[in-house]
C-alpha cells in the first residue's frame, strides 16, 4: 500500500475504494492499508505516505484576483457602449483642440462606471470566504498510535492507515473507520454534515449495505464532527480533500465555476442587448442621413462635418442608454434590504432581494426553520389505576391518563393539562406518577439548562432529548403549595432555569451511573436520599416495560403489581405515541440496598413503572399559515432534511405540506388517508406515513435509484425529501432549475453550502455555521420560515417598482433620441450635448425614478402567481407604445429649440 500509493492514479483509485469502508470489516481495511491495528504505522511508512497524500488539510485554491473582479463589472453590453462613447468623445475632443473641455464628458461617464464597479467588487469579494471558513472545522491535534506508542501530533500530519484515539470533546481529524469503543457507548454530533438534530450512536459493526447515506454509516466518524460521549479507536481511511468535508469543498468550487446571472440581471442584459441594437441602427442611420451635410460651410469643411455628425451619433448613444438605471436599481434594492432587515432577513447580495420576488420553489430545511430546533415533551401518560376496563373498544378510558404539555423550545414555561378534558393540572407535582417521572427526568440526566441574558434565551448543554426532560421537570415543579408552577414564575429567569433541578440534586445524591448503550436501550443512575438508595431508569418503552413488575398509580400513590392487560394497554399506548412520530421514553425506579455502590445491567429488573413521555421538535406556530400563503402565491414548498422519513412526514403533516385538505394536486388524499388509517388501526398496525401520498415523500436512496426522467418528475411532485446527503440537495436544485423554476434553498450546516451556492437564492440560518452564512445570499436572523415568505412579498414589490422606473426612464430616453435624430435629420445644430444628456438621465430623470421605488406593494401581491423568469421588463408592445410617446416628446423639443 505504501509503495503503490506513491502513484497519483493509484492513490485516487484507493480513495474511491475507501468510500465503501463502512461496508467492510476492519481486518479487510487494515490489510489493504498495510497497517497493524495493535502497533500502528511506522514512522518510515508515515513519511512515505505523507509524500504521496500530502498534508491532511483542505486545499486552498487561489481566489479570484482583484482585477478579474473589476473586469467582470465591465463585462456588460451597455457598459461597453458607454466606455466606447467616452473614448470616442475624448478622441474627438482632442482632435478638435477643445482642451480641458474634452475631458468633461468622458470623465462624467467614467465616474459613473467606476462607482457601479466598486459596488460589484465589494459584493463579490465575500463569495470566497465560504470556502475559507471550512478550515475552521478541521481539528488541530490528534492522538495517534505509531510504532506501538501513543503520541499527540498535529492533525495535518495524519495519513491513511494511522490509528487514532477519540474521546469526548475531540473534533475528529479525518474520516475514520471505527473498530473499538471503550465504554458503553460512543456518540458523535455530525449535524455539521448531515443536519441531524441529535448526536448519533456509533458502533464498530460494518453496515449491512454498501450503498448507504452518511447518516446510516454508523461505523464511520467524519472529519470536522465532534465527539459528545464515550471513547473510541479507529483507522484513518481518508484525509484532506478525500474526506466528506473535502468533497463538500469540491462541490462548492464546482458550483462557483457556474457563474449564473440573477433573473433581474438576465432581464436587464436582454434589455441592454435589444437597446444596443436599436442604438447601433439609429447611429448608423443618422450618419447616413447626414452625409450630404458633411460639407456644409457651418462645419468648416468635409472632415469637420463628419466629426460633428459622429459626435451627434455619440450623443445619440448616450441619450439612448439610461445611465441612471444602475444607480436607481441599486438604490431601490438597498431600500429593500433595509425593509427586510427590520423583518429579521439580512441580505448579503443586493440582487437576491429581487430574486426572491420571482421564487417559485422554496426548499426548506426542517430543523430550526420549520421547527423550533428544540426538543419538547408534548405528551405524557401515567397509570391512574391497574384495573383495565372490560370495554374492548376503549379499554384505556379510566386506566391510563394522557396529559398534554404546552410550550416550545427550552424555556421552562408551559402548563400540563389532561388530554381528555382539557383541564389544566394546577399542581402536577402532587400526582405521584407525575412527580416521580419528573424526579427521574431530572436525576437520570447529564444535560444542563441556563439563561443567556445577552441573547434573552435559554441555552442548553448536552443532548436535546435530555434537555427536553430537564425542561419537563421544571414545568412539573415541586410538591407542596408553595412551589406550584404558577409560583415559580416569580423567580428570576436565571434561577428559574435550574430551580427544580437544583432542588432535586440537593435531595438526592447521585452515586453511580450505568450509561446508555444500544443493546440495553436504557440509562440508569443510583441516587441516595436519607440513607436509602434508589435506582432511576429511563429508556425505550419496550426495554423498560419488559423489566417492570409493578406500576406507580396516581389513584393510590403506591406501587401495585402490573397485570398482563395493563401491560398490553401500556404497549398500545406507546405505539400510539410512536405512530404520531413522537420520540417515546419510559421511566421506572426501584429501591436497592444502601450498601451497593454500583450495579450491572443484569440488576435492571423488578422495576416500578412511572410513565411515558412523548417528545418532538415541534413546528413553529406561524409556519402553517406561511405555507398556506405560499400555496396561494403559487410557490411550491419542499421540506429537505437529513432526518428520517417518519419524523419528516409527521412535521410535514402538521404544517400542511401533505395537502390533506384536498385543495391541491391530490384531491382524494384526505378520504384515502382516513380510510387507510382506520384500517391500519383496526389491524393493530403502525400508521406512521400512511397520511402521506406515496408520490409526495421520497428518501435519498430511493432518489438515487431513479433514472433522470423519474427524478425530474419526482422533484415536481414531492413535498418531503428525507434522509438526504449534500449531493441530493444540490441535485434537487438542479432538477428544478432545468424545469425553469426559480429556487430558494435554506440551510445552516456545512453540508448545505453547495446547495446554497447552486440555488438562485441561498438562505442561511442566523444560528448556522459561518460556512453556510458566507455561501448564502440572505441570512435569517430568527431562523424562521415565515420570514422567508415576508421577504418574498418584499421581493415581488421591489420588482414591480423596478419595472415601473425602468419603463419611466426608457420612455424619457426615447424622447431624447427622437429629439436628437430629428434635429440631425433637419440639419439643425445640436439640441442636447452629451453632458446635458447625462445630467437629464442621472438627475432630472433619476430622482423621480428613485421615488417610484418607494411605492407600497399591492395588497394582493401574495395572491398572484410567480412571474415567469423569461418575462421581459419591457415587451415589444410596450416598447412600441413608448416609441409613440417619445416621438411626441421628441417632435416638440426641436420645434421649441428652433
């Protein structure tokens, strides 16, 4: 391996082979890498491999040069015509010995062009920052095994085949195939690359299938991600540009090479091309019409006459070009950015303001944009008594009690109410099951909650699931009249965040922890209070229920034997929660011997069941209304997420993306969905996903298996795209653009950057990574989907105003052109010189045109379909109308002058 990889071709072939490292055993990989898993690589092998592979860092290609960016600003037909007019005016002025006067006209034109070029260069210099920011996600050091000894070395010196140790808090330095986990579990936060809201439990077993998305490659740890729990050892299979984050950089570079114009720029370019043809025709016509006047005595000779009419042609070119248009467009777009900033939408590129106005598809991330990005307990279930009713239709009526928990995010604000009656439970901590469930949630927990006065929000440290349980315990409150939830509201926000947790820590001393692992699917702690040790357990419902022999009831407040019928009733209850795509956890406890300082997993038995809770990352309250507005405005909304299909469909159902109302393209959805749901419930089958039509929800791997035509059709019909990788997002954008759609894409992670660049407008979250923000055209300060909808309305209003002032300026310029043309045709002296024309175009016409940019939007602006991307700013019939008006104005001016 060491000798073979010295050849670039062999090295690239090896890198491609390592893409399936997740589906191969560690022994196979070590053989191919030529490494001993016990000894590691030798120093000699490391040196040879580093010469072959280079340093473990993302390559930084040269950015666009300053002068290249400057030249790009002048790569516009109207600008080139103005440059030609300025040069011609200067040459003719010098030829006529006009002295300093010959510099006035070209100087004014050049000043306008330089001002516009500076704005463009300042905007585009930010574009290269996104690729540079990727370097911030590379590890600085790594613990590596070489020649049988552990050592700490710079992460940039790693090579494929190195054996690396990973522990809590480490940023993973390369793509690593895990082969040893030290402890009960190993978790990695890889939201950076996949967008998953929770950290991922890793394993050492190879993946069953070779073709898997990144989220399912549980034996791989990827460069740039962070270890959140446990310790592990693995072998490096990819470094530098060959890592997953390196491939994202390559994708961003490839997208950057596709320099596409915005819809407004395309329309202005098309208008400029059309106008330039008209200008050329008129200039040539003026020259030909006046050939007979070249030798007039008033000109002082044939040559001077030719120069005079050449200057008239130059004046015509200046008259026809609306020089004030770039300044007015920039001013109007800048006004739009200020309005959007007040609505929490920060625009990074001016052109994106208008692009929003013609958006026809919004591809939105789920976590944090459509949802609150905070796990919250929404429902609880506790046992009221153990006697299950004989009524087969509804055996749970009196046996179990369901509770709803209000409030979103990590703020400990909300009430607990009975689901059946809707009655608020004023003192939930006085109910035995609820109290002990809250105690278990607080003690069997490694997270923490705090209030951030600077951001006026509650911050979490730890797993989202555990923080949600921490918040639940705060909402339940403490037993006794003085500590009911209402009383807790009088505490300061800093104290409120940890009031109950602090109380329970003072009451119970946590002495031992049995960590969660994927086999047991449980976590347990031993806590001691007043000399009595108690085992508190939380975990998956099926695992916890299996180990329970008693249940704590609310009616008696004591542990009672669990019956078979009650166990069946509890099983059906958590399955019901699961069908609603809630993440369900069960809680249990039992007293143990006080002299036991630790236990094994074999002793997690004979437990007393406390209850269930169901949690989710809930949709934002305003999103459903925003989705309805988009539907009315003819804008398609697609949820694109790395999360699993069932969770994505559940959220989509709640915000109205499933179109169950029958108002959209699937009029039979509602009836069919209800029938299928009823049949599944009667058969006792899971119903998750039934409410979603099959052609509206797809997964990344399903998408890969389709041909190009099927992918294009799927893109047009889909509402949910789940379990995706970065390449899927970019591909989806390309498919929509091939169909003539104008696409807005949202994202917050490094994995989203290529798609943000590829979309017509990329929208990053304010809480997202620096890479995403620098790749985007717009940043949402509040991470809210409803803000995008408000920005779309503003973009539509800006385009309407832009269209009005462009038409106003064009109609004025046509009058100038007609005036100069008629005067030249009649042999009259110059009616307007270029400097006068510049003054009229920039000042006299520019200020009224700018005022048009302040027009308020139409009230029904979001009830109109998106405009076609190929819709011209000035169509041919409107241009003919302006020519007629211009002829009227142009005929009057020579008459007044004469």
